[in-house]
C-alpha cells in the first residue's frame, strides 16, 4: 500500500501534548482555510512511498509518539490505517489531526485500537462553514460528523480535543460560545492564536494577531461549557 506524503518532521514538542512526536504530513486537503499555513505546501509536495519506507525516513532518536497530520489525512484512509498500525506495532502512541469530515476513518482506527488521541478542528461557527473554508459540505453536515467523532472517542476512551484558531475581526465572542456549546463533551477545547504571517488568503495576512488577554477572555467564555480549556499562543499553552 502506498502513502502520499508531503513532509515529515522528526521531532516536535508541540503537536502531541506532553510528548515528543514525529509528525507525518499527508498530501491533499478538502478545505481551503483562509488562515492555513501549510495548504500550499501539502498540495504542491507529494512523494509516494510505502509505510515501511516512510518509517525508515523518520529519525526516532527523540520521538516517542506519532502524529498523522496534513492536509487532511483521512482522505487517505488506507494510508492512515497502515501508518497507525505500523506505529502501534512499534509501540508508539498515535494521534491524528483532522478537520472532522471523515468520521468513518476515525471509527475504523478506534475499532482496531489504533488511535490514542484525536484532534478535531472546528474551523468556525457551523452556519459559516461553507463560506469560510470553501468546502463541499455544509456546516450542518460537518457538525453531525464532529459530534459523531466526539461520541465515538468518548465511548472508547480515546482522548478527543476540539480546537479553533481564533481570527480577530472575522470571528467574535459569539462564535467561540456557539462552538464551545456544541463540542461541550470533548476532553479538551483549545483556542489557538491566529498567525497572519503565512496565511493562505492574502486578505488574512492583513488581519491582526489576537492578544493573549483576548484569548484568555474567550477561554473563560468557552469554560462555561467545556471542563478543560486551554489557549495556545506562540508563547506556549495556558490553562484557562
Ligand atoms: S488548516 Fe484547513 S486548509 Fe489547512 S490543512 Fe487543515 S483543513 Fe486543510
């Protein structure tokens, strides 16, 4: 089975909470998030390899976990399952980053005991999805899928994080409140600091980066609904 890989990072201390991880970026995505930093890269770079070749390309000197990311990794279902199985056989915990559009892939990973941590992006308020991330499905459908992922994870003791990148001027307190209300059963809700510098959409490059205090206020709003809330900034992760 072949995997389409855009990139590998041998060691990351930020992609798998509390672990040093190797991150595999799979090719392709079904969204066009205006703030995305790596969409261009994952669409333009594509190397075909087997799972064994992929793992032979990773330097495991420091990493003790695997993160499968993208792009949207679940677009390559067999590859994701192959990578997770291989990683588990080697004894690594596995995390997947997903935009939530393919819960059936998460279901299969859970069924085969191949996943420890699922991080689901909630891009914006669900009624704004189609317009915001230029995806095919409407927000109602995506909401159902994200709720299904949360339910599957909770029923099977797989840690599930939901996370939103907060973009000032484009989003407001109401957006975070609405999202937090919807994903209230997740294990962790993270509000991430938007970084304009490498945004995919040039208009978003002109928007300001939200201040830490602003994110903390948003965190307090989210905390009314979700037990565990953090904010993630360029200076680190802070509990709310
Ligand atoms: S941030 Fe959006 S566009 Fe970028 S890789 Fe993730 S889902 Fe795709």
